[in-house]
């Protein structure tokens, strides 16, 4: 089999740019639109940026960590890259679709690979009403915020907020509260991946709330609707034995 045509993309850090230059000298550097595989050099934030920026392509993305945590990345090694790409395992992830309406009627639509989060934007706790598939499930959640996470994002913000880690094949989403005050013992919920979730902000003028989908934000929202976008599939490559499934399991024992 002829060598794969690789497009190397790097974050703006010196480490990532240096890595891109070294790898391009060894393996060549093909334009993204013509590449067989995209290699993203950076951290998880840059990996998300790359996935969003190339979602119109049916091209798998292989990340190499030049950042800090690198949960979505493989270890950085220059030798044997072609062999690693040939042996890589593929995970397919569908993003969440957010539709947020602000107090002035502005509509913000965005996609999130990790999570969609709602956060209080003032000194007082937020008050949220939560509906699932058109049915109100929680009349009032008093909290600092809440988020809906995909399995891929369950070890990110969701885990920091004490949400559950989700295996990739679980076919569920995690609904997690942040610093819930009422109901005091509410710890969130696991929902089917095809669930349609709606947050309504109660007292939005007194208790303003912002919404965020992978760093695309909407301010002073009054309602946010979230569901999986099945028409977009992100193909992510991992070295054998180090895929998302293994990483999700491993994170629960550290």
C-alpha cells in the first residue's frame, strides 16, 4: 500500500510548530482537502478546533500530544508514523447541536464534541427548568450551572463537575449539575443519546445565564435546546490499546 498523504496541522505554540516542521520534512505535507489523514499537533483544545474545522471532510484525524493533558491525543513520536497510522483504531463521534435563544431573540447555533454547558453569569445562582423529549423532568434546578456531555467529553468538564465517565459504546449522554443547591441531593441523570434536552432559564433578568458549546458562547440566554447531530461524524484515530474506550476505563482508576 502506498504511503498515506498526510496533512500536518499545529497549534500556535512553539512546541507544536516545531513538531509540524520536523514531521513535514520527513513525511511531506499535503493540503488538508487532498490528504488521506490529518495529523493534529497540540493539545485537546486544538484537537477540538481541528475536528470542527474539518467536519466537512470524511478524513480521519490522528492527534499527537504537544500540549498538557491530551486525552484525545496519542503520544508524540516522530519515527514510525506511517506504521502507526496504518495500525490505528478509529472511533466515530457525533457532536451535540446547541440552539440557544438570548433575551433579545438572537439565536446561536453551534456544535459541541465535548459538551454544552450553561453557567450563571451573575452573582446569584441560576434557576433552570429541564425538559427531556418535551416533558418537564425538573421544574427548578438552583445551581451554578449544568451541562450535557457526550461520552468523548465525559472526562473533561463533566468529570470536573463530578459527572460520570461514560464508555464510548454506552449510547448515552450525561446531564450533570454544577454546585446544585436545590434539589440538594440531585446528582444529574443519564439520558439516551437520541434524547432532546431543553433548558429554560427562570428569572433570566435577575439571574443571567450564558451557554457554551466547545467555546462558542451565547450570552443572557432564556432557553437552550440540545440534541445529537447524527449527520456529522468525527473520525478519530488512536494507537492500538490506547483508544477512547481504554482511556475512559483507565481514568476511573487513577
